C-alpha cells in the first residue's frame, strides 16, 4: 500500500508557480500571473473580473529547469475570488495538449519532492 502524504488530500496535487500569461475572454485579452497549477487546472491572478462558467483561452509562458515554453489551453472559469484589489480566477482545463499535460505532471511531481 502506498504511503499517503498528510498534506496531499487533493485528487490532483498542485504546486505554487509564478508564470506570466494572458487569457482571451470574449473580446478581451487579459494579463494574468499563475498562482498555482495542477493537471486539472490553474489559479491565476487578474485585475479584470470574468464570469463563472465562461470559456477562455489561456496562454502561459512556462519555465522549468532553465527551459522555457509557451503553452495554450482551452479553459472554463470555475470560480472567481476577490483578493486585495485583484481577482483570483480558477480555470479548469477543457482542452490540453498531451505535451503540456505531461509537462505539468512532471513539474508538479518534481516540486512535491522538494
């Protein structure tokens, strides 16, 4: 039987990260910064509020071990929270390339080991 981590009670573990990016929401291009990421979705900080259950295209500038990549994903806005003059947007991945999914999985796994 696997030993469970006490702090890891989520189905999809997440890790903190600060990658810049943008989301395309309706006719708007909104700058965002990631707060944390998992294989299921991402939390980003934005100065612009969006509505829940809306679709948005996400573009992230990712970096990991001195490697850089730009990834695109189709997302759905699951939740919006207001925090210190900013909005925390929780985006669920709806369409994600297998390459980006593997990248996130490896990134989260490597981050959990530190």
